[in-house]
């Protein structure tokens, strides 16, 4: 029988900033859209969700953060806060893909056989993207069909046929993606800490140790945009 660890989730990899405390099926979350305010918003959000869950940091079983791809600055903020909490409490720390978190956000709205193309606007006329399928035996409950990468939007056209799309990359480039393809698109979606915590819970039940040295950011691109 799977355990239900208490997980603090942090997500600062995009314009959306969120923190969540997951206790079993209950998720206490705060979020805000403010691409320049993550460092100011995150710590108060953490205190709020822990207070709402009526627990202290010591009760946490693990800390999970969105490791990207996404905003360089945002990822660093989330990684720094997550590492600080995990090290101070000697708790596991897990790095969760922003693209997998986007897919998790629509998990309950798709068929088990659906192929998800998650895409995040990378600026500079590029997108971060990856292709996933649900798979209970795969790491975190998702199997990568196409590993995360950064390309120009037109490069996705050959991958989006008969897929379900999600993420800010779709919001910006949907006309390019759908030019010659038949696909469903979920607009306005951003990674959220509660969905990252849900993936982290699966990882822990699959035996992940959560070594903080292994929880490195996944920048993918070396050019800093923000």
C-alpha cells in the first residue's frame, strides 16, 4: 500500500509563483502571477500553506521544486529556497520537471492513451518542450516519448499531430503548431506546486531517495533570458 507523504511543493519556473503543502488527498496551495515577484512572494506563501495545513516544517517528509526548464532566475529562487529548507530539516529534496508538472495538471482531463506535448515559451523565438505519456511504472507516473529540449516553434509541427497540448508555448505559438495538425489544446496553463508535489509523492513511493545533490536545475539552454 502506498504511503501518503507530506510534501512541500514550490514552483517558480514561469510567470506563475506557487507553494503547496500536500497531505494525502488534500492540497493547500497559494499562487500568483508575477514574473518579477517570486523572491518576495514565495516565503510568505510557504508560511500560509503550512499554517492552513496546521503543521510545522518539521512535519514535512520532503520538499519538491520545479527544476525547469523555464525562467533562469525563477528556477534559481525555487532551488535555493527548497535546498535551504531540505538541508535545515534533513529532508529529501526532489527536482520536478516543469513540463511534467504541466502534464500532471491535465492528467484527470485526458485519456490514459493520450500523448501530451507540454511547451513553455522560452522567449528568443524558442520553446522548451517535451512529449509525455501516462505510465504508472515510469518515473513519477509519466514516460518521456520526447525528452525535454529547446527549439524553434516550427520544429514541433511534426510532433503535435493527434496530441494534447498544454503550456505557455501553446498560448503563444498555437497557430504555428496547429498549422497542419489535428490536436487539442488546453490554454492558459502554468505549472503549479500542487501538481509537482503529486509527482514527488509518486517518486518517493517508487523509491526515490531525494538526495539534494541530485536535485539539480534543468536549464536546458545556456542563454539567460530572465
